[in-house]
């Protein structure tokens, strides 16, 4: 029974979470050869102030121009 945990930045809406869970479940089910009902997906929204990238907190770049912002969605 696979359990998958996805950490991503806060701000994604319910529809995006639902799409993520659906797609991850389908892929894991196919690769693992198990029914979709056996796959558990945990989605954790993480505040950017608790996410480090490149040696600094992800929210440290809030003053940077938008062109330098890290990609949305985290991992």
C-alpha cells in the first residue's frame, strides 16, 4: 500500500490539489501494479517562510523582481 507525500507551497487551491492527487494516484497505481484504492497521497502546504532554497528561506526573495522568483509550487 504506497503512501506518497507531496510538500508544496501554500496557495494552491482545492482544484489543483485534487488534480495532483488524481494524477499521482494513477501513476503510482500503474507503476506499482496495485489498485488506486491502495494508494494514499498526503499533500502538505508549507509556508514559504519554512521552506529553504539555495541557502535561504523562500520568502526572502519577496523583494526580488518577479522574473527572479523561484518557480511556484515548490518540489
